[in-house]
C-alpha cells in the first residue's frame, strides 16, 4: 500500500503543485501578503455571519475542488499514465483509501485556510456556520474519489457534441470576440469558473473589508492588480488558442482598430462578473468615477498582458517568474500613491502599442521542455 501511495504522490500530487505553483503563489500573496491578520478576522466574521457569502465561499472552494478532480481525470486519459488503471486490481477499500489520500493532499490548501478562518469564526460565536463548513470540507473530497472510480471503470469517455450545441452552432453566427469564451466553456470550464470564482471572492472581500478600517482607494487598486495577474493564465490560453486553433484570424481583412475593438469587447466580457460584484457591494466611500476607472485599469492590464504575450512567447515557468516581478513593481507603484488614472493610461497605451506592433509578427514556439512535460501534445 505504501508503494501505491508513493506512485500516486509522484505522478499526481507533485505534478499538480508543480504546474499550479503560480496560481497558488498569487493566492498566498493576496491572502497573507496584502491582507493583515485583522482583515482575515473581519472577513471571517462577515462570511460566517452571511449565508450568501458562506455559500459563495463554498462555491469558490467547490471550484477549486473541480480543478483538482479535472486535473486527475485528465491525467488518467494520458497514455503515459495508463499504468494507473492497474489500480483496479487492488482491493476496493485500499483503492478508495489511496484516492482519498490523493484528494486530501490536493485539498490541503483549502483545509488549512478553512481551519485558519474557522477558528476566528468559532471565536466570534458563529458555531453553526463553522460546523456546516467543516462538514462540507469533509464530504466534498469523497465526490472526487467517486469521480476517479468512475473514470477507472470507463477509461474511454464518449465526447460528442450535444444536440443543443449543434442546434445553436448551425442557427446562429458567433462574433469573433465570442470564440474564446465558447472555447473556455467547452474545453476549460474548470479553469474559467475557478478563476472567476476566486476573483469575484476577492472583489467581495475587498468591499466588505474596506469599511472596517482607515483604508484608502489603494486597497482596491491592489485588488485590481491581483485580479489582473490571476487572469494572466486565461490570457495565456487566449494566446495559445488563437495561434494553435485559429491562425486564420490574422488573414482576415480587418484593420488594427477593428481588431482592438474585438479584443476590447472580449476583455470587457471577461471581467463582467467582477464588475457586477463591485457595483453590487461598492462601499459608500468609493466614488462611481473611481469604480469606472477601476474597470478601465483592469481592461488595460489585460491588454498589457496580451500584448506582452504577442511580443514574446512564454511557457508557464517563465510566466510565473515574469508575473512575480510585475506584481511587485505594481505593488510598489500603488503603495507610493501613483494615481490609478496614470496606471490605467499606461496600461492601455503600452498594451495597445505592443498589440499593434507585434500582432502580425507573433509566433507560437513549441519548447522542448514543454514537450517533455506533456508528451501527448
């Protein structure tokens, strides 16, 4: 049994954390680098006192759970991981125990954070909410085990288009900006919903924390910086999607201004959930003008990220390093009270300039290191 756990740890757990280092680092930087301990206490008191926020937190954790389950199930479809199907040969109870070990190791960041905020929730008297959260925390990993057992019993899933998808594809013409949105919903729904769930939770947390102390608008600007960096993974997928699956887009008879308009609409749709939550929970001390400027800054950051990808191809390891540097530069600019308007104008200006300069020159480079990590590609 120990040998089985070692194999699962090396092939699934270690690989998951290696490939998601950037995402987890950004989450940790926001949770423990920007927010103070008293901010976590205030946030815990708000969440455990509000059924809606408690459900929202459970939804964010559920999306993270789907991300881990999706990762393991995709690994089981890889030819290099076919040997894992031999787990069917061992005793059922031992196999379930092994899968439960895998899921709890992947679930560990959520469990640690729930233990952290749950302590303060219990301390503030929200006993029922804390107990419900702990029950949820224990039950959810079992669904992952069921999903893994289902995949082991059915190693060749059927991937056909639904009748509804076929009907809409034939009856309606999709605008160019919607291609990537439909691609995310069909091919990377876990990544999409996990990213949106986390960023929306960040927006709600900022809106709830802001009135509890003498903060200024820099807190929301830092939130926009964090949300923009989290979206770098989606922008990387956009870059890969257009180069690998829609290279013909560059041959369409469109002016550069028309292309910029298409991407502007796409980025506006991408940040729409965050904008809705911002205006729903907007503190009274935050002006409507600043909220609109916040949205423009976020769109400008997406243009800047996409323009940077067009200028130079990045693999995930390089993206993590560049994102680390960019986050700290932005952090110090914000803390030294550089106006958000200046940051927005610079983001839009540099992003559109990089786009116009490199859109037709950009090339997707297949790195040998990436081929070693994903031999099936």
